[in-house]
């Protein structure tokens, strides 16, 4: 059984037409107002400026997922590859590699082999071709040996094979939601295959509030609120897998305190809610003048066709890897650009400027810090988060790199926008996995050290967060956990 706080968002919810001239978006999704309406008001109060983005529907944030699907590297599992305080994982790349391949085969990941150890190759389907501006940027970056020459086709969970009925319609912005079921989404792809299986049931519109535990440490049930019936209910099972996300997992466990577990369940280490992480990021906007008054291009693909893995050493001596995800201008970006252009500018000219521009999202690794946390204060959940000194140094380093990248591709720099804590929406770390119950919450098989029939599987178990998007790693961990739960050891 799956227990979910919301119901399924149908593919038909998402628009099939291009965004209108007068459309306004908001802080959650600056590209599309309709997509923004899916975001919930956060039930966790932030402190220190943290913004939680949350969708209380089946699949959660995957409903507006960009689909970028990257493997972590061998160094990412060993600790020192990207952060001074990143701990070593209790598993290795080799432990997860077959599950990466299984998930890539299931969801269909675009890409091209690159032989880059920092960005391991996977099982790929053909990516969409580059558009004219992409080709220009790609050629310029390839000409920069040692800097950005490892630019490659983006790796996205989007169907591109012409023979498939749900092949990408090439509208240019996956984050707005996909009406054609081209971007992989659990509720559109996997759920229809298992929803009628005799051993599966989806209990929708049911919010898990806390977990009950017996004196022997065995989990006995989920206390829930049925939103449809406006009643409280209890869900029981033999084994429980908590996968509500890094912030919600901590909230549920900390709210489930008992006489025997006064600081919350699964928390004998005192680490539940601690080491919350999110990637530092900076967004760059660049205008490419040579494309302003050329023939209008109507091919937009999935918008972000280019991925640039790179590394920098800043003036302060910091060395960091970072990742650039590059979008070319497309119709879905026009409302965003119009908000920042003179009011009297005509719509056709705003389109020209948008289509001749690019957005570059640069992500750096997150620092794992004990004080970045989820807590229960006076009965209410709170998020406390500040960029660490290293986080700020990473932001400074990638801001410098972004400006240089704009110049390198012949662009005119229009602005940079550093993201605040929570804006990358790559939440991780509050129930970290470890080989030692003193330094973690779950073991290498994602079983709670404190409760043998409780497992945790999502971004919360990541001991560290490199510069890469973490969705594929979370799905690979889920695939590995599934195999373990079916084994004699997992059933014990």
C-alpha cells in the first residue's frame, strides 16, 4: 500500500497551448502560473529564510520535474570529492550501479556517452537534437579545453523515441508539467501498470501525522488524517517505508516521540532532522545579439539540451565542482522575460529577445552542517538553515564562472540571481545512511538502526549532496531497497 497526502494530477491538467501574453507566474514556478498552483503552502515554518517547495499530490514534486537524471560519481560516494565535511557513504558506486541501469531502462534517460568520471555514463536513449542557439553555445564551449569542453547532451527522463505514442512534443519547458506523458512521472507511467495488482493499493488524500511504536521498538502503525472523510485513521503493515522527503520525514519522526523514544523515533543518534542540505545555485540570464533578428526558430525541444560538468578554483583557494544546466529561449519563458522588460515593449519584440536569450542554472555541492535542521519547536515544525562559509564561497566561485561562461559563448550578461536556501529543491540529509548507528539514522540497506521494520528511502538518507541532481540516485536507492525487501535478509 502507498499512503499519499494528495490525489493524482491528471496529465490533462497541464495546458496544451503556449503561455499567453498576459499570464503571470509567481515565486514557486516563475515560468508558469498554472504550474505554481500545484504548490502547497508549506506546513513547516521556515526560519533563517529557508523556502520549502512542496506539492501534496501523488508523485509530489515529480509533477513539475525537469527530468534531469544523473548518476553520482565514484568520488561522490567516498566523501572528499566535493565537500570538506562530506562523510563516506556506507555503499559504493559499484553497489548502486546495477540499480542505476535498471532505473534508466525503466524511465528512459536521454544522453550521449562522454567518458567523464565526474559524470558517469549510463543506459541512454537518443537525446533530442540541439536547436540553433544550442549549437552555437555547444561549439563555443567545446573550444575551451580544460574549462567547459566536457559540455554534453542533457540527461533527462523524457521519451524521445519516434515510435512511442508519448514521445516528446518539443514544447520547451518540462517544469511546467507534461500533458503528453513524455516526461517520466510515477503517476502517469508506473502507477497505471500496478494500480490493479492484487498486492498494491493507493490510499490517496491521507496525511501521515505520526508513527506508533511498541515497547519492543517495532513500528505498529501510521496515524493519519483522511482528507476526503475529514477523519483520523490508522494504517498498519508488517514493514514500513518512509519516503515523504527530507523535511517531511524529519517532521513525522520527531513528532512520533514516546516515553521510550523521547526525542522521536529512529533518533537514538540525535541526527533525525540534522544535516539538511540543498544545492547552492545561481541563475544567469544572457542575451545573444546575433540571434535577435535572424529567422524565427520554432523548434524548442525540451528546452535544456545542454549540460556542462566543470570545476573551478576561486581566488580564495576554494576548489569545487559545479554543474551548468543551460536553457535556450522558448515560448514558456516569454512571461518571465516580459516581467523584466520595459512595459511598453511589444509582445513580438519580447519574443525575439526571449528566443535570443539563454538561462544558465549553475549548481554547486552542498555543505553538510549539523545546525541546518528540521526541529519541533513548541509543538510546531520549523526549518533552520543558513548557507555555511563554504556554501557562500561556492556561490561566489560559480557566480564568477557563470559570468565567464556568458562571455565565452559571445553573450551579453543581463543578470545573475543567486538562489536562497531551499530554492534548488534538492532537499537531502535529515535521516542519513551510515555504517554506524552513532553517525546515522539508517544502515546501508536503509533499515532504521532503532526499528527493524522501518525503512527510509528518499533524499533524506543521502549523507552528502554533490553538485548533481539527486533524483536518479534516489530512484536507484529505491530499486535497491525493493530487491532487499524481497530477499530473506530483508524479510527477517
